[in-house]
């Protein structure tokens, strides 16, 4: 594979994402990065987010709302999605990597990993009632 050329716009996208814990969408990233790079297009943002996620430099979260969300934290961790407000929150918990072995017991292939999302009501929404 050819070496990837440096891109200031791609670096700005990644740097912006590293400042966020709310797992923004491509549109939110675009609106913020264009403050620094007014000529950047939404297509450029999408292409760079796809490239960064394909390279494993960011995570792409594919959720029930049909919109991809992005996370600069590539460590093995889990997410909670609030069914009321839609917040996406990193869960502080030990990994459950043993689930790969459980899934692989009756499976003839090879399990390489897993994605798990937890759903419910976040603390803010719980306290509103």
C-alpha cells in the first residue's frame, strides 16, 4: 500500500474529534472544521472520516438513528445510548472479550472481535422524571 500523504484538513478533522467525548456526526465535524478551513467540503470530511476509520485511527459508530457517529478513542471500550435524548456515553467498565469465545463455540469460522451497545435512559433523563 502506498504511503498516505499528509493532509492538514484530515489532521484538523482528527484533532477536532480528539477534543470531543459526545461522538459527533460528520455534519457536526464539518460545521466545526470549516471554521478553520472555510473551503472544506462535506464530501472531503466524509472521505477523510471513512479513511481514518478504515485505517483504525478513529471509530465509526453505526447506531439505530441511521447516522454514523465518530470517536477518537480507539481503545477497546463500550458505549451507552440513551433512548430518550440520544446521548452516546462511554461506559467505564472492564471489557467482555470472553464473549468472543462464547460466540465462537458453535461457529465454524473465526471471531475477530465484537461491538456491543448498551441502551436505556441516561442519568440526566432519569432525573428529569
